[in-house]
């Protein structure tokens, strides 16, 4: 799971320098945290300084963008996720075994 701290900083109209100043640390130290593997405590401080919930600092899970129908024989299946596709494949794999 990736971090999106830089994106949130931009969304807030800030720079790394202004965030570092707000946190009372130097820019290089903050950059090291952003580009490294920050601890939960550091993430909490960054989130507080940005005035966002800590969850905002993590990449949002991308939604599956699938919407369609598959016709197999005389059956029609609505597909809205990869799991739907897997279920259909599994159903027909077991039918053909």
C-alpha cells in the first residue's frame, strides 16, 4: 500500500517546506519520512499538520471499473467485478470437469 502524502500536500495548497515548518521539523527530515518508511507516529503527526484523517495519506483502493454482460448459451451474466468473472469461470470449469 503506497503513500500519497505529496498529493495531499498539493491538495492542501502547501509545500513540503510549509508542512515541515508547521510540524516544527526541517524540510530534509520531512522529505526523508515522506520518501522512506515513516512510522505510524510520524504519519499521525503529518496527518494532524495537514488536518486530514490518517487514512487520507494512503493510496485509495482503486475500484474495479467493470460493467458488462456475458452471454453463455442461453444464460446472461452481469459482470461488475473480477470476482464475478472468476465465479463464472469456476462454474463452467466445474461443469466441464
